[in-house]
């Protein structure tokens, strides 16, 4: 009986230890992400909370510089909805494939 309690207690403590270790991984916050969220028009409350977790509020000048860099680095034919690619979009379809898809609609 005592052995069974010892085993159960050990398993429970091991599980709690594992769960608490998994929760210790910290989320990463960046100035770049803040600027992208700001540009995307996220609501002010979320932006303030992000800035608080970041530890600072990036200046408009910093965000303007970063957004200008992103604009210059983004290909001109980038026409994804919301400015973000869909999953698996690294593959480019040829013009004939696009025409076939349009015709299939």
C-alpha cells in the first residue's frame, strides 16, 4: 500500500514538474512585430499590452524606418490578402496553371 502511494506521488510530482517546465518558455516580443501590428491597425488596447510586454513603446520613427525596409524588401507582385502569404505559398504557379484554375471556377 505504501509503495503504491509512493509511486502515485512520484508520478504526480513528475507530471507537475514537466508541466511547470513547459510553461517556463517565454514568448518573444520584438519591435518589428510591434510595428507590423501597429501598421495592421490592431486595436489600441492590444497594442498597449504588447508594448508593456515588450518593455517599451517603439517610436514612430523606428516603425516608419522598419516599415520602409519591409516595403522595399517585399516583391512588387506581392498581392496576398492582408499582405500575408497563405500556407504553402512559397511555390509559384505558372501563368497557364493560374488560367486553368480560373477556368475551373
